């Protein structure tokens, strides 16, 4: 896989609408160098390809499902009374991204 470049980081930042200063771009590139080095270390572990993936971080992972208990819900009108603006049964919030 090719290394990340300044142009790639700028392109991703633009797509995510975050914009980066040249210093922030360099910081991201430096972080990717650390990540790449870490992945190289892991990939160089002998017989790493033979290791079975785990579904949980603990070998003895067990779980017990609780029994469902039906409880009374708070009426939606009572919940909506706490918001400044509503539209039907939804709360109106300010637009964050333009």
C-alpha cells in the first residue's frame, strides 16, 4: 500500500469538511507514519497469519441475557414538553453542517 501524502490528507480533510492547516496536515502524516510502523511490526511477527481472529478480547467471554421486563413508558407529550421546538413528535435542533 502506498504511503499517505499531503495531498491525500488534504483531500480527505476537504471531503470531511474539516480543513487542516499545514501544521495539522503534517501532524496527521506523522501519526500515519507511527501507525504504519506499528503495522509493520505486527506483520513481521512469525506465523501471524496462522493466528485465528477473536470475536472478544477474553477467551472465557460469556454472557447472560436478562429477562425482558415490560415497564410503563413516559408519554411522548411529557417528554416533548422539555424541548424548545418540536415538529410533530420530533424535536427540532439547529442545523450543524451547511
